[in-house]
C-alpha cells in the first residue's frame, strides 16, 4: 500500500469518528437543554434575581441560568431548539457530515426570530414569563419596529403566513424528508403484515403435521409377504382340478 492511501484512509477514519462524537454530543446537549427548559421556574436564580437560594430546575444552578437566558431572549420558541439539535445530531451521526450543523443552525436562528415575533405579536401576555412575555425581548424589539406595523395592517393573513413559515423552517432544520418517512411507515406496515402471517400460520403447520402422520402410518403398515400370492394361486389350481370318474 502507498503512503497516500494510508493517509487517506486514516483521515477518513478520523473524520468519521469525530463526526460521530460530535453528533452524540449534540444529542446529549439537546436532552440537557430540553430538561432545563421544561423544569424552568421564574423563582429560580437568574441574571436579574440572583438572591434566590431554592432551585427547582432539574439541572440546578446552571440549568436555571441557561433556561432563563433562552426563554427571556426568544421566548417559547426556544422549546423547538433542542428538538432541532437532537435530530441534527442523529443526522450527523448517520451521514458523517459535520457541516450539516451550520446549515441547520442558520434555519434555527431564522425560525427563532420569526417565532419570537409571532408570539410577541399574537400571544404576548404570559403568567409564566412575566418580564418579556412569550416572545422574549427579541420578539418585543422586532414587534415595536417596521415588521410590527406590517403585521397590524392585516393580522389574519400575517398570522397564518408566519405560522406556515415557522413550520417550514422548523422542518428544514430537522432535515425532514417525506421519502424517509414514507419508507418508515412502509417498514412498519410490513412488520404488521408479517406478524399477521405468523399468527395465521399455525393451522397450516397443523395440517402439515397430519399429512406427515398419515405418511408415517402408511409406512408402518406391513407389506404383503411374497408367499401370499403363491397360496392364492395354489387354491385357484385346486379348485380347477377334477377327479377322474
């Protein structure tokens, strides 16, 4: 083997292993971020109120600060970020392409901006996020500008338009593919059909067992002995013989 082939194979091996490790770390970070966001409490210590000692967040002190940072920045749309990171990590682990993270990160930033604008425009009031509302301070800042005036012109159209754009960008960020989902459902249907065939197969096995038993009994029956045919022939000869007068 040439030195060039060895270096190419070793480089390919290291890139694949690094991409797999990076994908696993993204999955773990997504799980941790989702747990910190789901266990968020306004009473936990944060960047504004730091005197609270009781922490209700499952990740403790770090989780309370991280969840407060995301929720106060972009609001409720931050719950979609760990889902996008989770599927991005899975896709990087499978495809061995680290640059996929940069592509998905761009769509995550864009749908966070649109989502924060959506929540601050239509669902701004919140009893949970009291300081900046459901849209965060990013959504409040954008809503007070030029885009907020455009939304106020026709709220019905902009409501559905922002919602559709938000859903499309989120699906792109998780590398949504219709063909893969179709193949997945076909795989599940194939498994269900195979299970049904396995359930209905025992009667066929039973009939096959009966056939094998019949063949075995036929084999067990004794065959005719060779002298049996001779005895029948001699009887016929005796019956045909006539004594002389």
